[in-house]
C-alpha cells in the first residue's frame, strides 16, 4: 500500500488552508480541526463510511464528524425525513409536533428521561443541564473530573483555556477520575453544597475508559445522600454505545443527561433529559426559563426522529454490527502492533476506540493517557491519510454502522504500513 502514499496530493487543501488563514482563525471554525497534518484537509463530500477531500482523494472515514456519524454519513431514511421537512418549513417560532414526538422517543429510550428539552450542541446542552441543576437545588457548586470534556463554556473549561472566566470556574471543584477515596473525601466535605456532579460515564475524551465496578454507583449514592444532582454527559456515548446510552449499560440512572452527537445522525441537535424532580425548577411555576431561538429547530428534530426510530427498530442489528466492527478493528490494531513491533495499544468501548503510542499497556486513567506519545500518533495519522484513511491525530477513532468488514481490513493493512514508517526504537 506504500504506493498509494506517493499518489495522494493535497494541493487544493493546501491552497485552501493558506487562503482560509486570512479570514478564519487558524483556517478552521473549531480549533480541534486545526491539528491535522500536514495541514487541515478540506472536504467536499461524505457518504456512508467514505469522505472525499477537495483534491478528489477518497478516504475511509474514522472521524465520523467527531462522533455523530453512528449510522455513517447521510443515512438515506434520515435524509428523506429532512428533505420532507424542508418543504414544510424549518423554523416556526412556535411549537411543532416533531418536538413532542422526539421527546417521547427519547423518553422511551433513555432510562432517566421523564422530561426532555431540546437545544443545538453538546456545549449548549451542558449549559442547560447546569442551569437546571443550580436552579433546582438552589446551590452553585459543581463537581467535575479531570480530563472529562463538557464543551467550551467557561464553567467547565480547563483553567488554562485562554479567554475563559476564572470567576465562572470558581464554583467548580475538579478531582481525579476513578479514585474512590478521593471521591469520598470530596463528597464528605462538599457534598451538601453541590448543585451537581457532572461526569462522562464512559470517559471518551481522555482515554475511552470503563469505570471501575461500583464507581458510578458510589457517585449515585453520594448524590442521593447529599441532594446533589447527577449529570451524565452522554454527548458521545448517548445512542452510540447502546440505545439507552451508557446509563443503560452501567445500570446507574442519573438525574439529568446531555445527549448530542449520537442524536441526529450528523444534523445539529442536542437534548437534555432527566427526571421530573430534576426538572422541577424549569416546569410549572419554577423560576428557570430555558431559552433559545433555534431550540427544537425542525430540521434537526426531523433528522433525530428518524435516526432514533431507526436505532430503536434495528437495535439488535445495529449495536451488534457496531460491536463486531469495533472488535475487528481493535484486533487489527493489536495485530499491526505485533507485526511491526511498534508500541501501539488501544482501548475500546463498542465502536469508540482510543489509540496510545509508547505505553506498555493501554492507559487505564488520564495520567497514563497523558504519557502517550502525541507526536507519534500525529505522524501515524498522517501516514494513514496518505493511505486513504482519515482519522483524528489524537487517536480517537469512531466506527459507523456503514463501515464494512473489508473497510476494517483495509484500515488494518494501512496501519501496518504507516507503523512501519515510524522509527522502530522509539522517538527522540
Ligand atoms: C462529552 C462531550 N461533552 C460535550 C461536548 C461539547 O459538544 P459540542 O462540541 O457539540 O458543543 C463534547 C464535544 O466533543 C463532548 O465530547
């Protein structure tokens, strides 16, 4: 496959990037896309498990739009639902039946969901959930976990995020994830001042870890004891790891859940759902007014209805397929590492994979993840790009239900070649 490397050209993407840097900061509209090597590639088309750049190169896509493309790009039934909706109108400034239909579908699928509200991005969903928690409990303090990502609003930003407000973070405590004793200590001290504990139930942004047995249940117990609300950020895991999200697999039910990437097959839409009690400040005579011009916008809602119906109707098939393809890819990654003698390891939950380079074993926590060789992963990603595989430099890979077993084999072959290009004895 090395010959393919010589054939790919990115002349148009390079020119695009130079021109874009004049008007778009770093040439991108979300900084996470700026790290592509040799430069961020510009795309013009995506369908199924394939994506095409503006130079006409075709790739097998492992980025999946950073997670939303569970059903691949442009699932036909979702596209026809959106087309139909365009003919009916996209914004009403009033209620429309789709919102209710979607809320009822989410209620039927997600364990904690007695009530639902809609917005448009994961970040907005987190903001909504925090507002609900603070208004419902009448408390300010939030507990969060190191390495968990909840979007880029100030209250959940890392302390070194340029331009973020230190004041907005003053009401937040961050602790190491997964350490039962640290959790107990902080809950003992601050539990009854907490409005909420916010957590990715399966931390997907810093390692794709499964929590140690009993950890989430212990958080649930502490929340019950102290009156803090438990918020699961299922922006990535929702609808991707199971129809009911991570909460249906770990059998711990939060008070509130944020859903986004998995909800609408790539169309922008997010939802916050939770118990009636958690929503008490936002309903009836409660003081909280949830706002947003585009909340419940009809195109995202139409897409989400069809996507969730599809996941519900094809539940067994789709999730077995995602698990099978994910497992095959994990096996190919391990085989490529063995074959080339390179220190590549992987964590996986269903169709979500995180690669590590230079560790003896896959990372078990954020501290270990931070020791993975980021520069080597970026180089590896570039090698894959040359061989027709588009993946994130940070090593977070998403498989979709539209990938085929043959696609996974092609990725495995490309990986062997790309790994062979990396220095054998480790990097300087
Ligand atoms: C777990 C999690 N929460 C929240 C967000 C923010 O979502 P968005 O980028 O749609 O604002 C993300 C985005 O990657 C995420 O992974």
